[in-house]
C-alpha cells in the first residue's frame, strides 16, 4: 500500500511538471501556407497562446516539461484567418 501511494505521488508530480501538450511534429509538417485557422487547429490542436502583431495573429504551440527539461515551441502567423508564415520542420524532429 505504501508503495502504491508513493507511485501515485510521483506520477502526480510528474504530470504537474509540464505545460501545454507535446507537439506532434508529423502533423506540424503538414501545415502549409494558405491553410485556414480551422484546418491548422485540426492538425495541431488548440494553441498554447494567440497574440496579435499588427494585422497578423501569432499562434504558438508550446510544450515544457520541467521534469525532463524538454522545451518545444512552434509559431504560425495568420492574416485574415489564413496561415501566411509556417516554419519548415526538419524530418529529424
């Protein structure tokens, strides 16, 4: 019983040590300039943050795991609801 409580405590702490959702890089490679916000959301899920820059919206997906030290981020720029700047994702990701 004591071991079970310890395992549950460790799992709960590990879950609390992360922010956002892990980025699915295979899906990220499918995002192209000209896609709508809805199409991108279907591939990537909800963004971690949306901010406005002039007439453009900057959508950022971010995953930080304090337990492992992993930190991933990806940003797509939209104008009038359409992706206008999409990063190239290397196959090694």
